[in-house]
C-alpha cells in the first residue's frame, strides 16, 4: 500500500487515465456479455413462441376446414368437375353466349380465331366421351370499363376459362383500349371432331 503513491506518481496523469480506461473497458465487456446473453435468450424465446403460434394457427385452420367441408378424394373431386362440364351439344350455344356478352356491353369483336382439340391427357370414358378444349382468341376494342365488364361477364359462362388478357392503350389521350383475350371453352363430348 505504501508503494501505491509511487506507482501513481510514475504513471502520471496519462497513465492513470489509461488505467481507468482499461478498467472501464473490462467492466463494459463484462456487462455487455451478460446483456448479449440476455438478448440472445429473448430472441430464442421469441422464435419459439412464433413457431408455437404458427403451428396453432395451422392446426386451427385445418380443424375449421375439416369441420366446414367433408374430405373429398381426388377421384370424387374429378367426377364432380366432370359432371359440371357442359356437354358437347352445348358448345355452340356457349360460343354465341361469348359473342352476345360482348355485344351486350358494346364491344366490337372484329374477328375470332378458334382451335378445338381433344385433350389426350384425360382418358375416354366408357360412353366414349373425352375432354375437349376449344381455344379462342378475340381482339376487342372499347373503353377499359367495358372490357372489364365483359371479362367479368365471361366468368359466368359454364366451362369457360380465361387463359390470358393483354390490354394496351395505343393513344394515352383516348379512353379506347385494344385487348387480346384468350379463352378456353371446355366440354365433354364424343370422339367426333367438333
């Protein structure tokens, strides 16, 4: 203890400040290590709780969907879909429904490209029915709201799917848009070319 004033005198003010800074750094390292461990533990607990909540949410959704709808096998789902498809005799009426819906909203349909083929990935039934797909490509012109209303009306046509819709406005000052609409009309029909 007697030598402490001598050591302090030898270190001087810069040495004392350095010694105090080193002691402060050691203290800070110890404090921050404990703080980091507490932070890591809190993050780990938050991750665990998130995982538990996610699993509870998934379990609840599965329980609600199991209660809401009875389970359906893929074969039953396919049969249900197959029975809802229009018969081959209805395809011309459905095509004209597409035309009438365009005329009803005031759209101009200058042309129509059609290609029909039997989808071979679906086997033919015992009655000789296969799955047919008629692709239609329709260029239309009209206001954006009119095209949108027509596309919404198309969604009511049985067996019709919208494959693509490309809308362009050639003149930014005009309300008229040009659209290319690609549709697929699906039906179940005999092995005779439509």
